[in-house]
């Protein structure tokens, strides 16, 4: 099974900050990598798929990059609605999620 | 636009089984996959497995092999997830989700989640 490791586990930031979350796979996932935003009591929301393709309706301040085993989610100017937990997911070989990164208010 | 509506909360005894349903509408059920994901209290998302009704094929996470069964009923456009030999560690919110396509990929559409509580 492919293991996904996110860093950091928790991130403290302010509105307007640029935020970067990284995701590392235990083996290459050939670009089949997605990012989700999850808030308590709601279903996760797809933000980005295939490494860098923005899901319809997702603000352009979210972007994804990477290849092989190393991937990044960037939020260029953090907004109040962005405080949540973020997960990466590989779907190259079966599928698996990272352990999550909680973005909290500084 | 695919919509997924899940069955209601369940309380189960250790050692028993639970079956959660996921009713799909929109799109053509036979053409898209259904994946099951869970989140235990205080934990992250865990990918459990999925089914591609078009091919009748299933894929399960290794740790659930032998006690997880995912099925799809095309006549009712409903997918089911059955988990057996329950323990307290199976207490979680269970989600069905789909990519809207025939492969098990990114998850564009999600059900509302079903809380399963395992307690004696």
C-alpha cells in the first residue's frame, strides 16, 4: 500500500497569509493526487485533482503542484472560510489519504 | 450532477455487522464508481474500498479484507457497504463518494455521512 505523509500536521496562520502544505508518497503516484478541504460536521470538499486541476467553483487562490512523490497545496491569501483540515489523496494504486493538516487561526 | 443520500445512524454491538446504504441520483449509475471512506472520532479520513458497477469489480483496502463487502444494486441505483466483526475501533462516520466516472479516483460528490457507533 502507498503511504501518504503530510506536513505540517497543524499550521497556525492569519487571514491574508500564504500557506503551503506538503504531501509525500512512499512511491510514485504518477500525478494521480487530489486535495480536499474538510470542516467538522460536513462532507469533505474536493479542491484539486490530478495534481493541479482546480475543481469547478473552487477559488483560484488554491493551487496544487508536484510530481512523482512530492506534492504541494498552496493558498495564496488565506480567507476566514479557509480555516479547516486539508487532506491529500493518491489514486494511482488503489487509494489512500494523508493524515491531514489542520489550518488554525493564529 | 450526482447526488448521494445515505441511510441513517446505526448503533451496533461488538462482533455484529453493519450495512450502510448510499442512494445515487443524477447521471447514469452504471457508469460511475462508488467509494467508501470513514473518519473515526479525532482521526483523519480513511479510504476503505470501492466498486465499479459497470464491471462489477471491487477493490478493498488490505486492512479490511475479509470483513468488508461493497455491493451495488443497479435496479435501485443504491450501493451498500457491509462491515462485519465490529469492534469499538469501527465507531466512525462512514461516507460514500464518487468521481462521477467509472474509475476509482478523486471524489467529486459525497454523501452526507452515516454515524456508526459500536458499543456494548
